[in-house]
C-alpha cells in the first residue's frame, strides 16, 4: 500500500485509527490540521484518498464536511463507524493530581465534561486536535499538561494513560468516509448510497421523493438539509439510503433524477454497519 491517505489531525487520532483499519498499520499518511487542507491535498494530488468524519452520535452531522464533499465533487467509496474512546494521557511519572491543564479539541472536552466536573483544579483549554496535543506534550516534555486522545496516541508518543474511558456517554460513535476525486466503479457488494438533490419550493415535493424511495424498497438512514447560499430559502438535501437489490436502487435513482433539481450521486459503496 503506497498510496498516501490524507487524514484530519495527527498520527494517533481517530482518523489515523480508521486509516489503519482500512489499510493496515504501515499506511502512508499526510497529516492535515483542517478538513480544508485535507481536500486541497486531494485536489493537488499530494494524497490519493482522504478520510473525513461526517457525523457523531452525540454531536450530530459535521455539516461543513458535507459541503466540502459536494463543492469539490469528491466521491465516497467506503465508510466506517468507529466507537469513540477518550483517554487522559500525559508524560510518565504523573497522576491526576499533577495535571493543571488539559488541552484538547472542543468536541473532546465537551464529551468528557462530567469527568472534569470531578476535578475542578484542572483548567480546560481548547486546542486544534487531540493527537497533536499528545505529540506536543511528548516532544516538548510538558509537565502538568494532559491530552485527551485515543489509546493509540499514548502508544505512539510514549505517554502514560492517567484515566481510561473518560467520555460521559460510553456508547459514542463517529461515522467516517473515505473519499477520492475520481469516480470509481460500483463494486458488487455495494448496498448503500449517498445522494444530493435540490427541490422546487412546492408543497409535498420532498414527501414525493421519499415515497418514491420507499416504493423502490430503499431504507432512508440519513437526511440532512443545507441552505443553497445563492438562493435564499432554498435547500439541498443530502440523503443516505441502503438497499438489498442494486436494480431497485437504479430504479429509484432514475425516478429521483426526474423529480429533483441538481441531482448528484456522492457515492455508492458497502454499508459500514
């Protein structure tokens, strides 16, 4: 595997974990500190694939990433649902009482809010990325500072895990997708699709589309609306469907293409669940 995978964040992040799940421990990575930089790396061919988080069971949809995929005509080719585990880690030889500050991504801090209420002496500081903080602590030998990151980050940067599983809600997962710039061939095991369309502002237009999906035995698993910036009070709909028979999916698509405006298939791939 010599094709470079762009991930948001540093090695040791959840995006890195997904890359390993897809391509193994030795996967070549390009670390990007934002999703915009990740997309740019695909567009300038410095990476062939990108891994992007799309939704979380607690935080909901990561709406800007839907827009990035759509605006840059990226294609979803694979997905994974990853259970999220937050661990508190720091330089070795310290315990929870030695920690004065925790630096982490705002979402990680939010998801561990209950834990930190029990430790009011710790100041919470928002930072760019969970694993990047772990890397910084290791490289700069920062005493009294802890990171919230996946267990793999402690292994990579030789940190000690002070507290395990500090997330408030234990059953927390994020959906990640693998994207590329070129349109792939649909594989034989494909049973899920992500599509995008706009509708005219007429009563029942969305209901008619949803009825057509149901008639073609599509199972709607996700619907997300985004405003069309150029046209006030008009919306694009991003929809995920699963299906058992590819022929039924093709039939549904042919109907939706007629009924909808600005129709696009973002990807047809295997269900990650």
